[in-house]
C-alpha cells in the first residue's frame, strides 16, 4: 500500500497558486491524481478548459468559482464537479488563503483562452 507522507508530496507553483501533489503515477496511483491547492488572497487564476472531470472540494476559506460563465460563491465544505470540456475560473477575493482538495483522472490537460495547452505535472 503506497503511503504518501506530507514530507514526500511535491509542490508546484503556477498562476499565483500552490499545488501540493500527493497521488500521481509517480507515487503509485494508476487511475487518479489528487492534490491540495493553496489559493492566496487576491489570486485570480486564468480561465482554463479541462480535458477530464475534476472534483474540487474546498476545505478552508471562500472562493468565487466561475464554471462555463456562471459564478458561484463557494465556501468551506462545498464541492464543485467540473465536467470535461468545462471552462473554469477560480478567484480568491478574501484576505485568507483558501485550501482545496482536487481529484481527477490521470492525463488531465487544461487549455488557456489563448490556446496554450498545459499538462500539469500534479495531474500526470
């Protein structure tokens, strides 16, 4: 049974947020990836369209999540299901770092509005 200790997690930073990767093929997962997201106050991630379903669960804080043009205020304990092909924006308008837990399938890619494709290392 693979156990990924906090000290073994790999941290990535992009667009002002921090992604702490736990479950990936490199850590023994064969189907799913999971990471903790840390979204600092004032962060607004660029809109991106995802290639795979994501389950986004907010552990701490409050965020504005825009999914396919509809914006919802999400608070600790809320979960957002992001379907493949959906366009997602995440914004932290508060003074507190928000902490999320995200799960997706291996191979997730995101496409930015300018057509740039990203294969995040924490999801592959």
